[in-house]
């Protein structure tokens, strides 16, 4: 325990100023105590005898003269078995356990251990006595749900350590010593299953970073086919309110082909987390046959929860993601919304009276966002296996205008951009990802030529549509009109997807390859019609058939017959081509 | 005995500063002008900043007429409101003073702006709130525990809409929070609730346009604190907040007084957090009652990207656009509708989607027509459809239960289209498409 003491001299919202008498550390955790209350805070600025702290709680009732307690540690996450399936606030307090103590309402100043201290885990030793290990190397494993959770040499050890002792197989709690390691100076380090890691520092106990290239299948067609995400990649989903960012993340959190999903609900609605919270335990993950909750961890710091803890919540999430990545697992971190965290930075920066940048965001916004997304990545671990952290963040731009600082800073650093548009969501064209404005630097699961074909068709269809607005339908050639119909058809039949339909909501990789392959075949055909109404009617009927087909389970009899029907409908208009020409002459 | 301070150092806007110690953040104080002053005034004030021995106080009644030798007496507690059934039928100001002729209430004081609900204690909303308005019931169903604003420009009948929903909804308690309300609108609410016999299950906290602006800031917290207490007593509570733009403007005023750096058009950077802290009080308790919040957000300049509607939209669970006396289907959204509209009738969702998509196509056809282009046979169908849709669904005078509204939907579709043209799944068309 540090003996530094301080006294509160000022309170402005969640920013507290104190006068101190001794050395302090930037970003150290401190507690502000008033009466029986002890509120957690982080030291964010030092100016002579005065320090400023952002308090992670409501500051009502604090007074000048209140004591400050220093801890000499940075804000850290508890890492160890038992994180999965849990729901934490931004400071890693388990929320259900808090409720058990304080009831319906959150009570400030109540902090609980993040990992269960009494639960025993079946430990199997893996490290060999006498061998030399470095940070991140394997000591043993414990089963955690469907995973073999690796107990590793704590990431903070700078140099090689020799294994002196490893606990035999058996049941241990996270605080019991399972290994003893000796450093070069003969110092002995006891290792238990739980370690702490400062959330703002990336974990780097891997051999090397490699370029992400394998698609991460989200089962959202427009994403996987047109704007794919890679395992270890980063992407952002900006969009105006109500455009569908959260729904997109929710279905991704269910369907994404990864080992672990970390959901960071940052400054958004509590109700949305509740959906995940209540539904996931009931949902079975088809890949594992276990409840989805077993592969999920939720960090929940919603909009009415302390603003200062928003920042902590995204860092906690990414730290846990990195931790599981160290076990050779593929982790997806979904953060909703990174703008709320940026706004929290803005609030604090304003109170610190820093010189504001654009829209009053602090000048360091860009570098903070960049270093957050940089924590995503695909890495090769020292045992040759790979693990990844994929980061997908939503952005909530003011006024829905992508020219604002948070969107712009994010676009600079991510590998894919799924821009949601107000026009598309108003027209109920969900998911409202704009097919002409979005982009991705990662490879698709369908052949590149097919993707290009689809993009071109959509662009040309859109061009014709714009032109038609000027010259009218009668001034549009039949050929152009068919291009327009084809574009609209591709949009409605493939890009649009009903998030609330059991089957349509998730389209696996194989199904996408199959369906998109067929669509490309169809759309590449020269289709001929008597007149525009005939063309329109045909595409309406074809769309109807497609919608039915999209709703049939993959491989089921309805799926086969649906496909037959579509092929037949297309064959009819393709084969009537000659006949209609003959009839016309 | 607490010290009385009589030396105000600074008065800026509605914020006064005194040198004082042993004061806690957000504590209340009573400020009374020195005896013998011409304008004898007394007002509550709240601590909004502590800084190096100085205390900043936001004066509820406004700083106008406050002299530097006024008495500042700290009360040792933050703002509270009395809670009991005696509130029902009563009207108060933003600082909790009776506006009617009833007695001052002092029993069972509860703090306002209390902590938020632990998310893990929340449940998924499950009950529809029936309003008899097809644009709500069919297209954007209102759900118990939802927080939802009406976006509109000044001059639209939003307060009428608010009171109509309040009276038709099956709730136990109605809490009205009026901010910057025109006096006539205040009387309108009072009279409407009285006439329909709903006053006895209502509580009103009203700040009118003529009242001090700081009191406006208290209204949502007072209203929601009371609502929360009723909800904990297993009551289903509907909170009406009108107009939240006035509330946001009051926040702006205070922020500028405190020399905060504005983020967007003068509004403080924490506007989102401030609004969210209030709206997030909407809740459905597992083993108690619920709070549903219907608010009004007027859009300055009819601009939805204005910071107030924009931040609101990011917080609430949808919004109703009131324009030209109708709830617009585009832009209007109930985000909780999917929790309930799957359990109403099997055709509910399809009618909802199909009718809106066609109405959107109709708008395109209208655009075409207005540009003077030839309309196709298909356009003609859409135009017909659009007119019928507006007349029989959108018009706010239509007042029918959900089921009848759905039937009406099928009739409109069938009178304009073939099932395939409408894009109805075959299975539902077979069952519901009216046979000619
Ligand atoms: N893929 C989809 N399919 C069907 N409906 C959708 C889809 N995406 C969004 N919606 C509809 O749009 C509503 C709003 O979506 P969502 O909550 O995801 O918006 P958002 O972009 O997260 O908004 P905010 O920024 O305010 O949080 C949903 O409640 C739902 O009604
Ligand atoms: Mg959202």
C-alpha cells in the first residue's frame, strides 16, 4: 500500500481535483472516500501539487477535504478461467452478482471480485520442471466450457524464467499457486490461474503478427459476399440513429464463425444488452451444441451508467479478447458504440479545459482510436498456433454525417467500412449497408470476378435509376431498364436480409456461395421482354420466388424445389427470346 | 447549526458563487435576499461545482434580483421529492412547490436523479400498448417500458397526440412533466385529464414558459423519480415529457453560463449523456411495475439533424414523426415492435412491411408524376394505393383496434394489387388475401 495521501479540493461533474503530498503515477487507480463511500477513480492529470481524477461513479455528496487513497496500480483486468458467460460493467464488476447484493439499482462504491474466488478448476499441468519459459508460455490447462483454457506465464514478466515447480493435476481456485518460476537473479515468482493486466496496454506475448486474410463468416450476405471481414481484421459500422447498427452487431454476435465473442455495450441502451443477456443462454450454438452464452462475454456500460467507465469498458473488452487470443482462439470484439466512448473523452477533456479540436473532441482523439483498433490482429503464437482478435465497432455520427471526427478517425484505421444509410433504412432495405459506398480490403468468400460483376451491376442499375429520374421511364432504353431491374433484384433478393426471420437471418458460407453463384448466372443472361411492364412483372415474380427460397432451410426439400422454380422461371424468359424476336418481325 | 454565508462573490447568469466550506457536491441551499431589500426573494439553489474553496450554485428561481449580501444557507442534502399516493391529482412546479391550491407535501422524501437500474435486472419488454392509432399499432407498435419521442415542428398537434395516447393506453398512473409549456397547453392537459376522469391517476410537474429556466431542468428528474416509486409499487406508469427540446435548451443555457466548451451548435458535449440518464429510466421490472416514456421533441427548423432530435434519436427506442397532422411512416420507428408484433396476429409483420414498401414506391411514382413523366400502369396502381393508404391508415382520426386495422390493410392491398405484385409471401396471401 502506498502512503501517499490527498485531499479533495474541487468537484466538477465526474472530475475531481485533489491536493497531494507525495509521488503519484499517471493513470493510477485511486479511491475518493466520503463517509462510508469509497469511489473508484483514475488519475488523469498531474499539475504540481494538484492532481485531477475522473471518478467512475456519480460524485454527488463529495466535499472538499475528502480523502484520496492511492493504489500505485493502473486500472487492470482480472484474467483467468471463468470470464466466459459473464456480464460485467466497465470496471469488471459482475452485474448479476451486484444485483444480488444491491437489488434493482446499481449502488455506487460497491465493487466485487471479477473472477469467482471459490470456484475450483480442474488443472492439468503442462510445463516441465527445469524448462525455461517466457511471458505467455503454457503452464497448464483447465477446461472452461468448450475450451481448454490455458494457464500462462503472466504477460508482465520481462525475461525468461525457469520452472521450479508445477502443481499436480487437481482442483484449484484462481488464487491458488499452480507454479513456481525462478528468474535469473534467483527470485521466485508464484503463478496462479488469475493474473492482472492493465487494460490500456496491449498484450504482446506472441511471436509475430500476420496479415489477416481468412474470411470471418458473419452469415450476413452483403457483408460476407461484398464487404467481408477477415479474422484478425477490423471494421466499422457508422450510421445515423435507427439505421441498424445494433441489430447488425446482435446477429453477428450470434452467427459469426469465431470461437469467442466479446460484446462491449458502451454508452448505448441497456435494453439492447438485455436482449443478448436473456436470449443467449437459451440459444444453441450449432457449431458446438452448447448455449451461445458459453462463448460470450458481455461488458455492459450503458448510457445511464457512469460516463467515465465507458473508456474502461472498451479497454476491458479488448484486453479480455487479447487474453483468449493468447490461447490460440479466434475472438470477435463487437463494440457499440465507439462514439460514446469518444464523447466520454470529450466530456473529460472539456472539464480539463484542454484546447478542443473539431466539434470539441480532444486533439488526441485520432491516436486513441487508432491504437484501439491496432489491438485487433492475427498473431502467430510461440507454439505455432494462431489466434486473432477481430474488432468491429459501430460509430454514431452526429447528424448521421460521416464527415465528423470520430467516423473520419475510424475510417483511417479499419480494414472494412460498412456504412449504413438513412435512405436504405427508411426504405426498410435492411441491413442498410450502402452497397455503393461501403468498402472492404479483405477477400470475399466468393470469386473476386463474381463480386466485381455484382458491384458493377449495382452501380449501373443505380446510374440508370438516376437517369430515369431525369428522362423518365419512357426515355430509358429497354436494355437499360433491364439493367435497372436486375440491379434492384440483386439488392432485394440478396443484399437485403430479414434479421428477424429464423432462416433468412443467417446465411452460411456454403449457402452464400451456392445462391450467389446461381444469381450471377441468372443475372449474366440476356433477358428479353416485350415491354417494360413485362420486365417488371417478371422481376417481381422472380423476387417473390427468391424471398421464398431465402426462407427455406439450406438443403431442405423446399430449398431444392425453390431453386428449381427459379431456374425454370429464368429459362422461360431466356428461351422465349428467339420466339419473341420471331413474333416481332 | 450550519453556517449562513452572506457574501456572494460572483453572479453570472443564474449561477452565483460563494466562498464556503463543508459543502457537498449537488447539495441544496436556500438563498434569501437580505432583510429589508425591496425585492424580498427566496429560492432554492443547487451546488453544481466545487472549486478551491468556492461553491457554484445554480439558483432555481433565477439570479435576477439576488444581491451580493443575500443569505446562503446550505441544507445538507440534495434535491428530493415527496412520494405517496397523495401526489395523485396534484400539480407541482419543477422544484416541487404546489401549483394547485393543495397542501405542500413533505412526507416520505425520496432523492431525485437516483442511480440507474442494474441492466441484469431488466427484462425483455413483452406487452404491447394499444393506442387505436393504426400508424402506431400496426406499423410502429408502442411497447410497455419503451422510451419514445414524438418528433415534430412547432405548431403540430403533438400535445393532443400525447394526451390521446395517454388516455387510451391501459396504465395505472400518468406522470406529466411539462417543460417550457405554454400556459394554454398546461390548461389543455389539465382539462383533458379532468374531463376523461384521468386526473385522479395523474401527477403533473409543470414548468411553463414564464417560469424560471432552472426549474425546467428539474422537471424530468422529479417526474421520473415519482414514476420510479410508483413502478416499484407494481404500477404501470406512463410518463409524458413535453417538450424535451426546452429541457435541452435549459441545459445549454447553464453550460454556457459555466463557460463549458460547446460541442455542437452551442449545446454541451454531455447532451447525450444528460438525455440518456433521463430516458433510460424507462424500465420493465421483473417483479414490479414499469415505466413507459413518451416525450415530445420539437425540431428547430424541422431539422432532424439538429443536436436535440439527433441525440434523442440515438437514445430512444424509436420515434414518431408528426408532420402535417399525421404520423409519417418514413422515419417513424418503434424499435421494440418486434418483441410484440410477432405475437399479435400472424399477418401483422407482413402487412407492416409490405404496406410501407409499397407506400415508399408510391412516393417515387408521385415524384415521377410531378416531374411530368408518363406514369406506367404500375405507377398508376401505386398512386391509387398511396391515396387509399393515407386516407384509411394514416389519418389521425382513424381510431380502430389493431385487428381491424390489419383487415383494412388487406382490403387496401387487394383493391390495388395482385398478391405477387404486393410481394406478400404466398402462404399468407392464401389465407388473408380477400377473395373477389
Ligand atoms: N436487419 C434488419 N432487419 C429488420 N429490421 C431491422 C434490421 N436492422 C434494423 N432493423 C430495424 O431498425 C431498428 C433500429 O435498428 P438498430 O437499433 O440496430 O439501430 P442503430 O443503428 O443501432 O441505432 P442507434 O444508433 O440509435 O443505436 C430495429 O429496431 C429494427 O426495427
Ligand atoms: Mg444501436
